[in-house]
């Protein structure tokens, strides 16, 4: 089998990163040709930890936070093997995962991008297979109807849980864990660096599909994704960044009319949730921390959409 270059972009996720690297070396045998960590100006000692505990890992240190797309592109340029694994810092790779994914690519030359079944920290299935955003499924999302309409491809971006147990072609694979064919990446190009964080995965998958490459979900391979390894450090900032990225995606692929449509639907989305979550906080005598956070997040997102003013310093993202 051809060897893999593993690329991990990390920002202030030292403990997650340590566990991720340990799982790669423990569970991936001789398939791993190199591991590259791109550190986005962490202040928690992450790069020093990697250098000390994993001396075989190549560390690329940035003087500022370049974002997910740019960070991965630095790793892709440095990588030297035929397969590129883009793995989030808060992922644990299970035994046999890389072997299974690599074997699929070896036997399916038309496949350019593959991903495993992903579990959360409670060993519950994480939804990683999605459909491309459309006006119809974005309307359903704004009205909170998307989960109820998962079985209807035109009305929901989410795919049913049962679909995550069958090997299948998909439109979008979550960017938490990809294994890409280097030859396909050379055709498609790297991640679009206009996306600082979020939406770059949807954009990359669309470009793979547009170029004729299959994107495959392989449930026989598995990994654990804890979620929020970097974004938990600044969740409200990342919520704004998600909106910014999605607006850029709609502008890129649907022009100004598409961007305006998404903008208006986003206002509707957060306005409805602000009302519902506000009622939830008021009605409950002791609202949970999660309920209070969701209410605050809706406030922050709606304020940014309407005024364009950021509550947070972008340089701290």
C-alpha cells in the first residue's frame, strides 16, 4: 500500500493533540509515512509538547492564526506521500481505520476523497455525511424542520442515521477526518483560503465532485471526534466565523443573489431561535449552562448579522 502523510492543524488544543498523535502511531502501523502538525500560534505549549514527546513529527509553527484552510494547505505543500490524511486535532484514530480507507482507495481509482464513521466522546454516532446547501434545505433549517425531514433529500442537508452504516457516495464529508488521493488534490487544488474556518469542507467536496471524483463514506473504518478541540476555546467567535464562511460560500457558488438569500434566512434562523431560547431561559427557574449559552449565541449572531459589528476581536479567533 502507498503511504500516508497525516496533516493536523491545531490551535491551543495540546491535550487533544497529544492523544490524537498517540492514537495515530499506536493504531496505524507502517502506513504512516510522515505526520505534519501545523500550529496556528498556540499559546498553550502545543508545539513544544509535540517536539518533546513526538520527535518524529514535523512541526510547522505559524506566528499567527492562519485558519483551518490555510493551515492545511501549508501541510499539503510539505507532504510527500500519495495519500493525504487531514485529521482534526481532537480526533482519536481507531485500529484499522487508515488500513481500511487506504485499501478502498487502492481498489477504487475513481475515488478522490474518503472518510470513516465518526463517533463522539460518548461513542454515539456523529453525523458526518451531508448534502450540499440549497435554498430549499436552508429554508427548512431556518425553520428547524431539517431533522424531521432527513428522509427527504430536497428538504434537509442532514442524512439519516441509518445512512451512516452503509458504504456510499456522499455529497459532503465533514472535514474532521479526510483521506484524500494526492493525484486528486493536484487536480482539485488545496482548500480555499478565503474560508478562515468552516465551509471550506463543503467547498472542497463540491470541487471534488465537480471535477468528477467520487467522495465515499466508509463505515467499516472508524474514529472518535471529541468536537471543539480548538473552537471550544472561543465558541462565540467561531459562531460568527461560521456565518461569515457560509456567506462567502453562497457568494462563491451562487453569486450575490444567493448570498443575499442566505443572509436573510440566517436572520430568520437566529431571530426564531432567540425567541424560543429566550422563552426557555425565562420559563426555567434554573436554566442550564447550555441553554444560557445558546441564548447568548443567538444574540451575538443576530447582532453581527444586523449591525456587522463583532463583539470579539478577530485577531483572537
